[in-house]
C-alpha cells in the first residue's frame, strides 16, 4: 500500500500498543513454564506472530484470545522442526540458541532482509559449544546437534539479541552456564528486559550466570506493558506542534526507548544524541531534529544492520522531504531546515514509514509514502490510529 498524506497536525488521546520486545520475551518464558500462562496483549503484529509460530513448532500450544494469548507450555519437543521467522530478527536470534539447547534439528525460514542480517559471532560460539549451523539456501538456516553447558563468550557490540538468546538457552541446558561479554554491550536495556522477564518466571540471571535444568515457573496472568518504541512516534508528533496525550507508558520500564522524552526535550536546541542504546529511535528523532534546530546522532553504526540500512534510509527520507541530512562515518548529521514534502520510499521498513508520517504533520506540501503497509511488522493499526488522531491520507495508485 502506498499513501498520500495531506499535512495536518495531530491531536487527541492515544493508548500505546503493547511492547513487541516484552511480548517476545514473555511468550518464550511462558512456552517453557511449568503451567499455562494468560498473557494480556491486546495488539499483535507480524514479528510477535512469528515468535508464536516458532514456539508452537517446538511443542507449545499458544492461542490468540480476546485479551491476548493463552500459552500452554511444551510437554515434549520434536526431534525436527521448521521455524518460520518471517522478517523478525528478534525471533531468529532468540530461537536459534533455544533450539540448540533443546537439541532440535531445526530449519529456520527467513524473509525480507533477514537472511542478510548478521548472526556472527553467535553462529561461531554456538558451533564451538556443540552445534552445527548451515545455510541450505539463501532463505533458510539449519541448526543441528546439542548445545553444551559451560562458559560462553560473545561480543556485545553486534546485537543484544544474541545475549538474550543465550540466556534462554542457558536456563534450558542441563548444567550451569555463564555468559561472558567481550567489549561494550550495546543496547544494554534490552538485555535488562530479558533478565526481568526471566526473573518473573523464577530464573536468576545475575551476572549472566544461569543454573541449568530449570523449568520456568509461571506467574499465572501477565500484562505486556506499553511500547515506548512505537509510542515515540506519537510523542514526536506532539513535539512538532500536535496536541497529543499518550497513555499506557510506564516511566519505570526497563525499555531503553523510554528515554525518548528526554531526547525530544534536548531537540529544542541543537543536540548531540548517542544512539548506542536506542538505535530504533533515530529515524523519528532525526525527523524532529530536521523540523527544529538540527542534531548530530552518534554511534549509529548498528542502524546499518536493521530491516534496511537504516542510517542510509533515514538520511534519504529527510532529504526526500526537502530537509538536509548527511552521513559521516557512523554519525548522522541533520540540519534544522524544515520540510517541504515529497515522496519517501519506506523500502520495506516500518520505522521509516511511521517516521515519514510524523514528518508529514509539519510539511508544507503532501507526502507520499511508498510501502506504507510495512507498519504491520510492528504496528498494524498505525494508519487507523493516525486517522483517528486527525491525520489525513488517501491511497496512492501508481
């Protein structure tokens, strides 16, 4: 779907959708728990459904309910399984160590840009610890063998999702394991979210030491908290002159993107923003910077490893709208020139599509977004909510 947005500031009250990041983590814990779990998660998306599909393939029985999910945990796991990850990097990187720990001969199916997204050094460390990983085709990955308990060492500079996957695996292995992080741990708050989820289910991960052979203990009923990452789009639209109230966001959350409010305040003047722990915020914060006084975003290298090379696509989006942005090494420099309007190719990236929609609220002319339907990866009801808040758009026929 391609759309044309006619500039109009947004107003009203909007409830933040459930956190995709927390939903992944709680579903995985619940699938290996000692009793069923009811998970309140009123909205879903393609990435969450990919994790549900993979857990069901491993023997869980997860069903969608009116309020969210009913998770019947695994009783026994299959010897072989096919796991469809869609385009979800979280699903693949979480599930790969899990199937290794379970000893399942697993074939992962991947779509979109996922086959090109990095799995090293997780791949090499899993092979060192007993698994055999191969690529039968460009769009498939196979994991065989039995991951061993022990000391894992992995770089913290590529993806925090590798550490999350290993934490789950360590709990499922028969003996105790320890995960050693070499170098700086990027996106540290996301690992804290994993530890928090595992603690809720009775698994101690302090200092990344995990006793193996444990069954997760269900807390019974849980609610997925509101998503700061997607709530950030509405908060950004408000910072650009909207009149929005965003509810269902917990200021005490472990989500790293809760810092968005502080970043938006900093953008009232020229700011330097470090993207180390919150790379997903860069596209929409860059939009706000271009409409205000500009900013430099540093430590953005990992944006190149997202659904798109998000460093390049963010700069291209701003320039396509009449702003001025350039890449310098791993930094993004945005000038505060304002926006005219234009055509943005979201290039199959949900965050680019939603960021362009925020920019459209302050453009002088209309904004056409190509691949606008990609919002369904994380926020299927985005366009419905955008319209509910006063946004004006229509389908664009090419």
